[in-house]
């Protein structure tokens, strides 16, 4: 499932680079990281940095705001959980 997500994200723009670190996989354009993936046993969380759920087209309200993200990270962080391959195209 990770490979499909990674391929989809990298195909969005040819400037996107994948950076793998210990706790997450970051996708950056230049020096900015617009989103990152955190992998778990049963799901993959996509964290959208500098984004609030109200900024997204999310009719099913599946994206949630990371509480206190402005306090801890000094930026808005929204999270979308990918539980199966059907969620990738959402």
C-alpha cells in the first residue's frame, strides 16, 4: 500500500522529493515539506502541513485537525488516515 501512495504523491509534481527519516517519510519541494506519511501496522497517516480541514474538499469529513498543532509545531496540521487501498484515491 505504501508504494502506491508514494508513486501517487511523486507523480503530482516532478519537483517533489521523498525523504525517509526514522519516524516518517517526508515529501518536500525545495526546503518545504507540504505533507508526510507516518506508517503503522494497520494504517498510514498522511499529515498535511499548513492545512486545516476546512481548506480541503472533504465531503465525508475524514480529515481531522491535529489538536494543539499551532502550539507544538507552530503550524496547522491536518491528518488523513489511509486504512486500505480504496482510500488512496480519496
